[in-house]
């Protein structure tokens, strides 16, 4: 479900982003969060109208925006620890000092 989230679910930035792109990303997050809500309701056996926060606590799940942040952080850490012999080491090192679109 979170395959390639580090590519298409970038953090919110107001720098050089179009309003349509921001809405699209928010729409994707909302749809994925609703899937987690359904899964939490199935895990706990609760009704559909139960609050998402309560379901996540009862199912012992992280809130979805934190899951996405964690996944993106792991991907960044994985890229940052590449050995110097790796082909992506130099582009990642150069990108670390800049805002990449």
C-alpha cells in the first residue's frame, strides 16, 4: 500500500507547488487513510461510524500521516547511508543541500 510513497507523497511545501498538485496529494492521503480506517474497523469489530482516532488506538496503529512520514524517513535514511561506491551516492549527497522538486 505504501510502495513508492517517498516519491509521490512528498511533504507539504508551499514553495513552487501548484494548488492542483497539493489537492491531489491531499486526496491520495485521504483515500489511503480511509483504507486504514476500514482495516482498523475490521480488526476491532467496531462500527463504521467510530472515530478514526479511537479505532487506531484500539487497533494499536499509528495515525496514517505518521505512517507515511515514518516510511519516507526510512527511505531517506536508506539513501543517506549508501556507500561511496554506489551510483546514487553522489546525486544524493548533492541533493542533501538543496530543495529538490
